[in-house]
C-alpha cells in the first residue's frame, strides 16, 4: 500500500499502530479484500472509511475502520448483514 491509493492509518515512529489484536486483523482483512477484489485500489474502502468517520466523529478510529470494512463486505456481496449479525451475536 503506497502512493495515492494508500489509506492513512495511525502510525508510531512510521510503523502501523494497533492497540489491540483485533485492529491488526481488521486492517489485514481490509488489505486482503482491497488487493483481491479491487486490484489494490483503496478508493472504494477509503470512501467508506470517510463516511464512517463522518457519521460519528466521536467513534474511535478503528471502530470506524471496522464499520467501513463491514460495509465493504456487504456491498461487495462477500457476506450478508445477517452473517455479520450472527457473528456479532456469537
């Protein structure tokens, strides 16, 4: 991920910054989907992330990231919203 297609993520000393393992997994899932479904073009994910942050500016960054990832998964028919609800309930 580099150049104009990069998504700005929190960094510490130039390294990606994750405060919990789930954040790294969410990042990895998004990166894999962007690579395989969008040929490395982060624009579709970036648009969803911007919308997620804008819809709740008080929400922590990685929770907005997850909301954007969930939207990307559902709108690209990789999962259904029911699938996500079932996973959240388990």
